[in-house]
C-alpha cells in the first residue's frame, strides 16, 4: 500500500448518515416538481414510514397518488389526515372532491367541494373549487341527473362485483340484468353477468352473452379473458390453446386491462405470463385491491419468487384476513386437511334473499373452524330472514335434533369429501343441491338414498357446465349403480325445472 493511500486512510473519517422523514419528503417534492411521480411516491412513502404521524407528508403522497390515477388510495390517505391527524387541513376536502369526481362519485365530490368552501371561503383553492362545482352541476338539472345516473351505475357495478365474489350469484344476476337494461353498451356488466351464469352452471347462457359482447364490441378483452376461463374449467383443451395464443399477443395500455389479463393467466395456471403483467403493475405503483395482491402472490410463488410471494401475501391478509390458510405454499395442505374457516362469507350468505344460499351458509358453518362462534352469535339469533327450514337446520347443528335437514347435511358432506376446498366454482354444486332440497322438502319427499342424490346432482351440475362426465364415473365415485344414477337424475331435473 502506498504512502498516499495510508495517509488518506489515516485522515479519513467515517460519517454516519441517518436519513429522516424530512430528507425523503424533500426528495419527494423535487421528484414531484420534475413530474417523476413514481420516484415521488417512493420517496414520500419512505418519509411516511419514518414519520407516520406527519399530515403534510401524507397529504403530499395523496396528491402524488392522484397524479398516478390511484384515486382510491389517495382518498384513503386524505381521510386518514382529516379523521386521525389534523382535521384543520381543510384543503384535503378540495383534493377529495377532485378524486371523487374522477371516480364518478359525484355526490361525494359535491359534498367535499361545498365543505371546503364553507371551511375556507378565501383559501388557495377557492376558485378551483367553484369551477369544479360548476362542472358538477353545470347549471342544468338535466345534466346533473345524468351525472348522478353515472354515479348510480358505478355503485351498482361495485355491488354486483361484491355479490359475485361472495357467491350471491342469483342476486348478482338480478342486479346486472337491471344494469344492462338501463345501459345497453356497458360491457363490463355483461361480462360479469356471464360470469354469474357460468358459476350457476348455466354455461350456454353465459357463452351466448360473451358471443353477443364480442359481436357488438369486437376484441373486448374482458370477454376474451372470460371465454378462456370458461374453456379452462370445461377442459376444452383446443379452445384454451387458441385463446392463450391470442391473449399472449395482446399488449393493453390501461392498468385495469393489464390486471384482468394477469389475473386470468394466473387463474388458468399460466403463472409466468401472469407474473409478467402483475409485477409490471406493482412496479409502477398500481394500488390494487385484494384479488390483485392474491394473484400476484400466487404467480410469484409458482414462478420461483417465494420471498416476494410471502411479502405480498401479508398485504392480502391485511385487506382480507379470511384468506388466512389459502396461501399458495399452503394450498395442498389446505386441500388435504379439509379444515376451513368460511366465517367471513357465512354471515354474508345468511343475509341472502335466497333460501338455498342461507342453507349453504349453514352447511359451511358445520365445516368452519369458527362453528361455535357462528352458531351462538347474535347475528344469527336476530336474523329475520330465516324460515322454518333453516331454523330446523340450526337446531340440528346445535343439538343434533332430527329433521329433514339431516338428509341435506349428509348429501352436502358427500360433496365435501370429493370437492375441497370450496371455491367459487364449487359453490355452484352446493347451491344446486340446496335448491333441489328446498323443492324436495316442499313435496315432502324423503331423501333416503343419499349417495344417489349426491351422484345425480353432481352429474347434472357437470352437464350444465358442459363438462365431460359419465354416469358410470359418478356411480363409481358414490358407490351406486348407473341405473340408480339415471333414475335420480330424472328426479333432480324435475325439481330444478
């Protein structure tokens, strides 16, 4: 080592650098003024981690999120400022008004705009807020009504999506049929309507809706993705290959379409392509909901990025704690032990307007790890929708009191032995069975041969979904003869019709 080098070593000092929230906040502001919003979000996010209670940092991060088109995330931050940190930062109301206007929630936009003018009539954003109010009202009741109709449309679409995700297929269909009647070119509603019919086993109806969408709106990405999902679940190998070939060539620009494409690839097991699209969205700061992080974790895990998958799964559980136990690395374990916690969806299904969904919820109670908590809850006691049939089922679960519902439970248990875990698709089988059971109970038909009813219902379910299955296959599965299957299939069809 030379003398100069030794001198430098001797004279040099090691200075520690501990970055602060203010340091990253300043870097974030500089990036924001350069309109480099991705970096601005990164720096401001770090500043927020270091100083989580500083409202100025959170408010600026909300502004950046708005610039990135992440209006819902921005709103969450702004509400956090107003409700938890500093209610006097009234400019947050102006930013909220803008965000809600972009999202189409015009009533909320109007509310926050008026509130801002009321709280700070001479504020920095007064003129901008007045202009926004002019746009919202447009001094025309006719156009204002049109804006509120759009507001109503978005709310109905969100309600329908929640119903679909919770397994309320008949109710979702009712709502979506209203939407497409009022808005005949709102393609998203048609695509969700097709999904609802498919999950109920009405595949021909579902596919005819997609055909109609693609004829009237050629190249509709959501319809193409749904067509791939249908083909995948029905084992249509050639159609799957053809649709995959088409979809892998598509390069959508809109983040919503990129998410749909990535989630669809993940759902059909094309994890590399799924990870490509979903990770791209993640890197660009896409503020997705529970399903986004769910499929991102799955696609990461099955493409070898296990640590990343684990970190993303933490986000899944923050948004939806009921997903605990459904981790991609725990998938086989969850299937093998047959022990599931459906408590989140059970209470929702118990409020359904359809008796078969409420009966399905009670069956899910019997296989839930929180069975005792559910069966003794106030919600159950106070539920005004429960009929005599469901009350008998509850008595069976609580004390084993004999009734016809014991027969329904035994058949459902046979399904449970063969179909675990119970996902969205499998829910259709149980709903079909409880629909048959309701009609059988009305006709006072005793369900003596449980395996025959189970085999016949499953056979009809597969057939309605255009899935290849033979009566012999179902007869072997449930330990009965093909003649018995054929006999009970007629009973099932009679009750369904």
